[in-house]
């Protein structure tokens, strides 16, 4: 994680906040920290390319122009930090709706911006990592189901046990230079096709 | 907070007692000398500067309490003071809450900005890289770290380790000495140093601990001319205390040394010793307190008021011809462009400047890892003038 600390200066930062002394203070502190910073107001139609972190003002009502800037897909949205002047339930709800990683409260002080920036990025990276793992596990689970189904088909057809069935699938995969999952899918498709051909008795009579 | 006097008050918050008094009493004198010079020249806008003195006794919490007291009881609106970061951290919330301008004339570990503070000492990007490149070039690549046990040494060591690694250096040992460490603690550390046989020691101890360390190092048979102790803080006063025999060969990086032979530097040394006696050593921290007090007075002269916001506006971007050379307050971060010099202690106990950075170095307090090959930090051989006559 110390990598995160030494790479903070490579983060492209965008500040979405009305141009006032609060925004100036924040932008100046981000400059001191050494991040490339851009401040845009009023809200743009889309995010500039390659933005890593967005500091956005969050008020009691989130303008549609703000939420539409951020993709619902976590891997396609930047790290978000909310800038708030109130902490009543409407503003708190706004923070949740927008999905910020952390919050900075007004009036801004220089002290705390660096920690907020780092922890928000850390939370964002962890979330991304968790999603990637979740995706990997989901795929793996699907593969296990497919291979199990294929194994049962092979067992039924050849009257062999599960271990042997798996061996058959794997050796086929190896000789054809493809993955076990491709062979398993081929077996399931073929079995579906064959069972359809056999099951319809009218076909034979006519 | 209504100022009713016919003087301009400046709160001076340095310890005259306790473990860091050895350094802070010199900083206090630096500020007092500047005040004396300003008043001798007629004061500011016809009014004299009046120092308000307090002794926090090297106890961090007392700095905060005394700052509060000077502001509320003595109507002070501008302060100069503090050496250790732990003390500054106590004063910071006070000066922010009461909107008081605070001059901090000490090197520190960076990663701070407050609109109420003007930082006059070096942050790591200004002194660590020059020291590291000098050591790598002249002594070797095996280093041993010895520091006092608080935030500044730990953060300095983190920075130094990163810089040394870029140049192929290696840290063979790292220890932190408590302030109350006794002789057996130093003996144990120095046995380990002897065993690891580094090419140089990087030392971030402060105050009395530094004096004890240098003495113990010499007593254990180590020779600074062969394997030096290199430091960002060890100064003329500490070397004078341990003596030339113990001090010879050791190395310090700082913006200013008392052997610097320029008119401004000579004048500063002469006035300092005339004021406080020839036995008193002048140090770079005293120099920082001195030039910061002068810069404050110059701003006060322009603004004609102790209003912290007006003074800050005037100070940001201001330059001054300090004993170390031209310095300038960086309007981006309230820190100061400073010179960077490397000096070695000679047989007489004087710091002789060996190398210096050509131009004052821009402060970058939020730099995580300074770059060893940063061309703005290239060293040149010291001008022959920068020697003692």
C-alpha cells in the first residue's frame, strides 16, 4: 500500500465546486500535495478523459447533471470525494446516492485533504479488487457446474466413475489443445442434441 | 486583543531549559538580535519591536498553553518559536483558532501547511538529497541510521532510505534512542555499529542526545574522518560542546554555517557575538530565526499593522538578503526557498563548506520521495570564499 502513497502525485484530480474561496483553498492544497488538478464549474456535460479522483460538492438535492457524469459500473467511474457544508439526512442521502468513498467538510482546512484523498483511493481500489475477485469466483463456480454436468453425461454413457469421467474430459482437452471447459460445453451440447434425436419416438415410426 | 501599547509585540516561544534548550536558546537569541538591530535603526514606523518571552521548558504541551497565554494576556498577534515538531503541533491549533501569524524557524519533516504559519527551515527535499549524494560520492553505500525517538527522525529516515536506494545505497542498521538514554544504551548501539561496519552514519538525534552520541562514538574508538556521522541538525553549538577532537570529520547539511564568508554572514556573526559574547556559537536555526524576524519587520513596515492576514499577503513571495544568501517565501506553500550546503568539521572544530547547491532550492513539503538525480539539487564545489579566514 505504500505504493499508493508514493503514487499520489500521479492521480489526475477534478474539482466540481462553485468558484469561491472554498474551492480556491481546496485546489491550492491539492497543488501543494502535487496532483495535477483541474477545477470545472458549472458542471460539464462529461468528465474530461483520464480523471482518477473527483471532488464534488454534494447538497440536499443531487443535480441530474452530476449523477449522470458517473457510470454505474464501478470500474468505469473515478474515485469520488464528497464536499459538504451540512450533514443533515438529505445531504447524507445524497452522499449515499452518489456513492462517494469519503467526505471533506467545509470550511476546508489544508490538514486532512491528503488523508482523505488517500483513504478514498484506497477504498476505491479495494472495491475494484473485490469486484474482480467476485467476478473470478462467479466464473469459476459456473465452470464447476458445467464440468460436473459434463462428467455425469460421460459417466452415464460409459458406465465409469466420476474420477475416470474427468480424466476422459481432460485428456480430450489436452489432445485437442483446448480447455476442459470447452470440451465440457461440447459434451453438454452434443448430449442435448442426441437426446432430442432419440427421445422423439414419432421420428422412427414415420 | 486590542493593542494599546506603543510598541509592536512579537511573542518569542523558545525553551531556555530542558533537552532542546541547547538549540532553542540560540534561536531565541537569533530573534532577539534581529529585534535589537531593528530597534537600533529606529524601529518600525517609529515604534519599537517588543519581544514577549516565555520558556516552555522543552515540554510540548507547554508550548500550546504558553502560546494561548501570550495571545490572550499579552495581546500578541505574531509569534516566532518552536523546534520539535511535537511542540509545533501543539501551537498550530492555537494560532489557527486565534488567527495569529506564526513563524517557525526550524527544519522539519514536511507534510504540513497552515495559512497561519511561515516556515523558515528546510523540508526534506531541500537538504536530504544533497547530503545523500555527497555521502554516496565520497564515503560508500552502507549506512547506519541513528535517531531520536519521535516523528522527525522516523520521517527523515524514511526519506533518506528512499533516496539512498536510488543510488544503490543500503541501510545496514536503524535504531531510535529515547531522550532519557544512558551510556549503556549508546555502548550497545555502537557495538552494533562496529559489527555492521557502515561507511557512514546518518544521525537524526537532537539536542543532548546528539552530544552524547558524538562523545560515545569517539570514546568507542570510531574516527569521524574515516566513517563520519552525517546529520541535518548537528550544528556549531553541539560541535563546540563536544570539542574539535570528537567532532572532526563529521558532516552536516544546512542552509548556513558560521564560517560562510559573505558580508551578510560576517555581519550577522559579528553582531551576534558582540551581543551575546564570543563563546556563544551561532547556528543555522539561529540564522533562520534571525532572518524570519527581519522579514516580519520588513512586512510590518509595509503594512503598518499587526493584522495577520495583511502581513501574510505581504510576506508571501517576499525575499530577503539573509546571512545564507537570498531567501524567498514561496507563495504556493508558505515555506522558504533556501540554500543547501554540505560542511565537514575540520581539526579546529569549524564547519568547512565542501559543496553547495547553486541556487536556493524551492520547498516541496508534500514530496513523498525526493529524486536523487534532481538536477536542481546538483552540488558544486564550495567557492573558496566560503571558508574561514
